[in-house]
C-alpha cells in the first residue's frame, strides 16, 4: 500500500477537493472496493450517510463464499479482513423430514468459504482501511452526483453541521444499495431494469439460540424453513410466510412452534429473539452497470433472492473487478477493463440469479400444494442427492468458482499514484 494514497489535492477550477475515486456507501461493496484501491495505491474517498455504529451493526449475509475468500487471499488481505470460521462445506437439506447432506467442495485446492457475518467483514474492512490512512466520512448528508459524462465528475455533500463540500474525481463508485442516490443519478432511459417477484415472503429471525451443526434448509407440506449459524451461541432462521405478513403476525411462540414443525425437530433449542423482520423474495438487475464515470456496484445494480447466499458475494465480485479496472487505468492508462466492467459483472450476475432462482423455486415448490410443481421440485432434489454430475454442478455454483477454480493473480502495489490527484 502506498502511504500517500489518501492524500487529496484541490482542483483550482472548481474549488473542489480532488481525488481519483469517490466511493458512495461503506457497506461490504464500498469497503471492499476502497480497501482494494488503497492496497493498489489508488486515492479514494468513501462517503457514508449513516453513522459508523449503524453500519457496523447491520445484520445481513453470513457466508463469504470460496471464490470471495480466494479473492481476498489473492490480494494478501484474507487474514486481515475475514473473521468467523472456515465453513466445512456441508449443507443439510431436509425433505419431508428426511435429511440429506450435500457438499459444496469441488475438489480444488485453496482456502474455502467462511462463516463470517456481514457486519464482521465490514468492521474488519473499515479498520484495515482507516489504519492504512483511508479517508472515510460518515454521516454525509445530501449526497449528489454531477457531471457524470464530463471530463471529471463532482460529488457534493454536507457534513453533520451543514457545511457543504465538493469532491472532484475521475470515477464514482455507487455502492449505496438499491435505495441509494447513485442509481437515481442516472438519467431515465439509460438503464434497463429486469425484475421478478417470487410472490413469497420470508420471516427472518435472529436469536440467541444454539446454532446447527451445518447450515440447514428444510421443505415439506408445512412450508420452507432454514437455520444458519451466526456465531457460537446465535442463530439466524428463515420461515416462508405470506409476503404481506408483518413481524407482529409472528409472536415468539408461533415462531418456535413453526420452526420445530418445519425443521422436523421437536426438541429444537430456543432463546431470546433479538431481531425479526419480513421481506419479499425478489430479484432485480439493472443493465448496464455503468453510466459515464459512474459505476454501479453490488445492490445498487442488482438484487438477488437470499437463497444460495449470492447477494453480498456478488457485491464483492463487482468490487474486485472495478478495483482491478481502475488500477489498470491509473497505472497504465489502459481503460479496456473499465469498458468491459458491466458486461463481465452481468455475466456472473445472471449466472447467480439463475442458480438462486432455481434453488428458491425448488425448495419452495417442494412443499407446494400444486402436485405437479411439487413433483418437479422433488425430482430436481432427487437428482441433486443421487447424481454425481448434478452434485458437482451444485458445488461449483455454491462456491462461486469458475470451472478452473483458479484465482486471478494480483500485482504488487505500484508507485505513488497520489501525485496524479485524479487528473
């Protein structure tokens, strides 16, 4: 890492502070991108509208897939930013109360997936970035993006005391999620939205209760349920429910009774419920993922249903590709990776969308009242449980690995880029 990477210059033409990249959002996408840019010696500033405490406590994904672990390892950052414990690769699927163990190990060498909650990853990325002198500005209000198709972009915002600020930059990375300001800065007609609503709701529950031995998915005539570890003494549960339900429809006793029925475990341990919410299962892809100097990253560009654990991992993939593309441009003046960023991201996005859709429909239709859909889903599961070829394909999709299983090498950090000042 280049020590001067966080130094900024003043653009005399606009009175704006000048940098190379402004990253909007300090979640997993934004902090991964910022940390990789910093590691490459590329100047950047991160703006986050929430407080550091709020960002650090956001509970979302819980597994960093094998491909993402190897990505961090290839950058030399895995030991610093990945918490949790290695995932043993065993997934339990219960169908009508009968248990089947499925492995996502594909036989390749190298680090494997980790059971690492999103908030732990974000906290470690944030600490690494700040310890390296990174510029991270929390509680940035009224963020707006300007001149995205000009020679340089400008990002304006206000500090908590109302003071206005402006940042001039070569690139803006929109890492602020589905409801952030980045995508709304793109003019109408530029992006095409591809959306799908599964018509299914999930009640998600976080509880101080014993975790399972392996991540568990269960389906049957009573509906879908799942049980995932969230540390040595905590669990995350999911229950299929009508999409218009609210948490008030699910008092604690109903939650535990339904989990015991659907998981087929009358002795399931319980504990205090610390968080409970309902959301709709939906998928959304915006194409392209670039407009001028703005690059959309993670949920700002695509939403994937949680089945298969692809949401956060796709964001990490986007961040990796964009960091490499910016590095190549700053170091060598090579913009080819920037030009192909959207197409390369979307190829994996659609691949993971298809897998998540397949798994969502299979595990929900297997308990569907429609006998035709139920038998189709049971046939898919039977193939997964008994066909080595189907099991290998499932493992490849779960791990996120390309067929080669190879990680892309990362070049060593290169000279002082801060002198460019983004010019």
